[in-house]
C-alpha cells in the first residue's frame, strides 16, 4: 500500500495517517484494488485557449497549479464556464462535460471509484448532473464530494441588472451568468435529490477581499441581532443605525456556499449529514466539510472525521459558525489542502 507522506507532514501527522490507513484494513473505507480518480471541476472561467474534457494537467490554469496529493490519478474537468450554462446538456456545457468525465473515470464496473473536488459554478454543474442522473441505479461510484465556494444556490451578483449591464459592456459577463441567477440556479434541479451522495462544503465568510464593504453591503443579504459571525462584513444601517453582518466570500453569499435551502441571510453553515439534521435550513445530503463528532480512536463507529486536517484549513476554520475565512478563490486552496492532509481512509 502507498502512504502519502508529503514533506509538509510532521511526525504526528504521519503517524495519524498510518493509523488511519491500518484502520481501513478492518473497517473498509475505499475498496482495495479499485482505480482511484480525483476529479477537479472548475467554476466560472473565460479562457479562449481552453480545451474541453478531462485532462491530467490544469491546462486552463483554473486551479492555479493546485493539485492534491493522492495515490490515485488527478483529472481536471474543463468545461465552457463562460458561453454555456452550468446545466447545459450539450457539449461543452457543464453537465455534458461532467457527465462524460464521470462516465469515463468513475465506473465501478471498470474497477473505478471517484472523489470530486468542485469550485463555484463547477459545483452547480456537478450537482445538476447528479440530481438528474440515474446514479442510484447504475454502476457509477462517487466516494466523497468536497465543494469549495459552491454557486449551486446562485449569486446576487448575477441577479443585479446594473452589474450585468456593466459586465456586458466591458466584456466581464458571459452567458453562464444567466444560469447563476439565484432563481435559476435554485430551480434548475432538485437540490434535495443527491441520491445518497454527500456534498461537504467549504463556505467562505470573510471581509477580506477587495471592495468588500461596497460589494457586501450593497448586493448580498445581511442581518442584525445576536450571535453574528464576526468574520463577516459589518454594514451600518444609516448614520446611527445598527450594525448588520453580511456573510459571503465576495462572489457568493453563504446561503449558496453553505447549501441553505432558501435565499436569505445566514451567519453560518449547517448540516443534514448524520448525526446532524437541519431540516429547516439546509438541503438534504449537504453539510460542512468535516464532522465535529470526536471518535476517540474508535474508527469502527464511522465517525473518524475530525478535521480540519491541513495547517491552512485549521487557521481559516471558524468552528462556532462552521465557515472558513476565505474569499471566493481561496476556497480552492482549502479543499486541495484538506484532501492532501486528510487521513488515507477518507481521501486516499
């Protein structure tokens, strides 16, 4: 068996990885003998030189050279995230290219299994594929999904007519943006129908991005009251009004990246992943990336998720609110680092 021991791992981390690897000999995490494929699905991108399909290198630069360490093979799924909708079933639309990559690399009948890392509109494209596929009745095998800055719930920036007009005049707006309107993205497919596949999200809630005060306080929903997330952008209502907090990563609000079941202001992410069951606010089969239940070393109970695992992930993790202090781009760094540093039993 191959163990991942990158230079960034200290002795404790190496020992933890070895223990977790040994534990799966008894408690079967990924099935041995299968070909492991890690699919990275990018979000909104305007690159006229991009080729479409799935490749072993990030030829469009969508992931900024990021590549998770894995015993399997990393595939970059590249779709036309500018001129096509995320749910476009025609090539090179999002659903079409995602479906093609999954059919080619995630088929248990071919001895394959997959891990999905998606970003922004790429998460919407993947979820649309999954919801509308016959996954529950075919041989496709997806072990885990890690969703960074998911735009599956749409973005208020796409809703805004003035921004869209300016974007069109300056070449900064593509046809994809029509599918990222909150009403369209939320109605494109059944977000509760993930067919048993769990989507674990990295939700960005930060005031650390350019023009954050202008963008956050004018385009995204905010709220006042108690228990506000201090890492979100403060917005003042009037000269002497109360302070509101707006939670977004600068491109999508937390209602989208946190998989909330309605467009509204939220200060945190919740979960429908057992033992959690936030039926009032979160779509089924969605939750945050890690589990906050401690195993005390008993991996047989299926509760071995106790991250974040990477140094970067731990430094950006906001435990009370289950969010990350990242802007829309930096969520990619978190999911790649978390996959790399997680125990082998979770991310081989």
